[in-house]
């Protein structure tokens, strides 16, 4: 599904990525963790073709970037980020916002096919937002907007869904509702790549984790092998412990950075 080989990204004297290698196979769902500025979002932008490496190769869904029309590849990729939400028109009805995902538009300027409208309504129904279909997008809460954007990302039946901190800014209730929606994605033929700062967002659906540190993949593999207190203490440069509950990892940080 995704193969990143020897990725370097240089900006003047600074190296943002330093030889990243990462392979994501069909049927796997990955969470990517790391400190601020470690390179997590940069990797997502490489995967979606919005950023190109200084050297190295990016292959997504069997296509090598630089040898293919990336606009065609993006039709098979759902992408969720705050930057996408900020580009949408708040006064447009929710169902239209969702329907634009069929064509990767930000807004419609022509008549919308009835089948596309009905598909958008069906996805809103699955998200529990059917009763808000005619409301302006701007009237939705942050949690409702995130659920609507997830529905939008699914409109084109993507093979790959890439999410950059989708739970950012949500309270516990809204976060858990969105995570419950994400958990149901395992019923679809789709591979998920998910960037987060919060360990507890790694729900049972996720099979693999990559830890990013200083522009490199420090370790990547099955989540149970990667998410140890020792490894995370090294990545975050702070002593932590990891406990598993409800099929999810939970982190405890030592107060004042003291070793326990």
C-alpha cells in the first residue's frame, strides 16, 4: 500500500527527514507517534503527494510519485486534517460538504448528481448526522465536524485513509464517539494511517505503530512490540509507563521526570 525508501528532506541547513524507510501493507492499520516537530505530518504530506522529498522514493497504491499523475492517485486516498476543514465553506449545507468528497472538490459549482447526494446522506446516517444534513456546516460542533469530514473522506470509497490528529480539540465524549466511528472502519476494505500525540487513541483496530524521532523512524512494527515504557521514555525523553486496558494502551508520565 505504501513504501517509503530512504526519504530525506532538507530545508536550507536543516534536515527534516533523515533516511526514512517505512512499509505499510494491505490489511494493516498504522498509528504514527512522536514529539512535536519530529516529522509526523511531513510523512503524511509525502504519502499524499503534497510534499516531495529531497531524495528517496515514495510509492503509494502501486504508483511511484514522480512517474504518475498524483491527482489520479489522490482519488483513491481519503485525507483528514485541520487544513482541509479550514478550506471548506462554513455556510454550505453538511450534505454538500460530504458530497464534495466524491470528486475531491472543496465546493460544488454545478448541479450534483442525485446518486451522489443519496450516498452522502447514507454516510451521514451511518455517522449519526442525518438530521443535520441541511444545516450549514458552520453550525456543527467540533466533534460533529470531524464526523462529517470522516464521511466526506469515505465518499470516494478510498483504498487508503490518512488522518492527521483527527481528535485534536475534542473533549473526552466527542473523542470517544469519533474513535468508535473509526473502529468500525476495520469492516471496510481500507488501510488507515493515523497520526496522533495521544497513546490512548490507539484503538484495537490499529495493528502497527511507528515511532518518529528527530526525522527518523526510531522503531516500527506490531503495536504490542513497539509500545513499551522503555521505548516511549526514550522517544519523549521523559520516564513513562504503559498500561493496556480495553484493548488500548494508556500512558503514565512520572511527575517531574523522576524515575520510578
